[in-house]
């Protein structure tokens, strides 16, 4: 196998760190992030600044670029989101063409779709997002796809990326399960929200490197359980004594909206909406073109993440693996434990 040089943007983030572990064998890695790292061949550079990122790409001449760097929902500064997600993507793309990079991989999002779908969403579905993160990801997609260059580009529209080391907001749920608290579901719990494992995404990325031209793929678990089924699976497999209860959807969303507005919980309006929505991507295209076969179901990924969280919560975790700040959820948890 010919060793390839891969440049990874966002190398200090959740997905970037996992990619470093996954692709370090048989490849030479070049790592780029704004957050400093002790990894070899690391560059602290702002992708929103063309001179900075172009200097790295020109010096290193990578064969492949994995563009994972992104500002997400937690960033309330719209100018910062636009600079990273749109300007940064354009800068990387421009420098990649200039330096004869062979492949550019871009991770997009199912946050392009923001309503309740009663069918699978394929790659041609009209975009409905109102959240700024989704809007900027869409603009980045358009920038990459309108090019007539020979740069091979694969865009992966990812649902919620789950890995055993990713707690973050899921950690709130895991704290409830661990302490046998009531799990509250808004509505009837029949809605489905899709996940994808980081390892499955990396497998698909590897396969896409043989493609020529420009491609957009949905990716995700094939079996997506309902919210209620996922909670039941988690309770049964962990031996938790938690019970599931249901809360009026409209009243619950209203309360969450107020708590989000007051910054009492680490959610934004978009997170609240998807809690009660059906958003499942159709993965038939990637299965056909890349022979992609998801390895686990939604519920199985959730269980893996839970078990890792419980077994490692006593350790000094960082980034997305860190134990969440419960905030107002501590009050909800206290009430849920005695109900």
C-alpha cells in the first residue's frame, strides 16, 4: 500500500482526534487546529485566514485533506461560525486546487433538514434548515460543488456522530440512567433521530478515496429505533431501574425554550426541536456506491457510549468525553429520582 499524506483540519476536536487514531497507520498525517496539540506534525492555524492555511498546505503538499474543522451550535457568534464554516472551507478548497491535492473530504450535516419527516430523506431532498449552523454548512457544500476543478470531492452528510468517548449532551441522559432516575420523553416517543458511528464514517471515507469527481452521500445507522425503543434498550441492557414517563410535547418545548433562552441548559432551539422530530437519512446511495454497511444500530451505539461514560467518568476526561455540567438538569434529576 502506498503511504498517503493526509491533512486533517479540526484535529484537536472530537472527530479529528478519532481520525488521528484511525488513520495514523500506513499514512503520514498533518494536523491543523486552533487548539494546540503535542502531536507530531501539528500546525496551529486559522482556516478562516487564507494565508495561514495555505502556508501549511503549500509546505506539506498533502495528497488528501479531511476537512473536519467546524464551529457548531455551541458557538453563539455568527461571524465566527461563518468565518470557519464557509470562509474556512473556501480557503481550504482554494489552496487544495492550487497545490494539486487529490481528494477533499468534507463532513456536512443532517442539520440541513429541520422539520418532522415521515419518510427517509435522500440526497435530493429540498433543504429546510433555519439554524445557522446548517445554513453555513449548506453554503460550504455549494462552494465545493460549483467548482469545475479536477479536485475529487466527497461530502458526507452526517447525523449525530456517536462514539464511545463522546458524552457531552448524552452525558445528561447517562447520569439519569446511572442513578435510576425517571427518563422523560416529550410526546409519545415514536419519533426517530439517526446516529452514525465515527468508525463507520471513517470506513466510508476510505472507500470514497477511489472515487473521481464530486459526490454527496448521506450516512448513518440503517436501523434507527424510536426514542422510546432506544431508552428501553438502554434501561434493559444496563440493568437500570429507571422508568420512562411522557411529558406534554408542546408544554415541554415551551419550557425548554425558556431554559435555553436563559442559558440555564446547554441546548439551543434547534436541539429542542429535534428531540420531537423524525429525521432519518436515506443511506441507499452510499450502500450502493461504496458498499457501505453500518456496523451497529442507534441503540447499540448509545449503549456503547453509556458504558464508556460510566466506566470512565471518574477519570480526568477532556473535550467531548467530559462529564457534562448538569445545571438546571440537576433540579430535574432530583425531582425525577423521587417521582
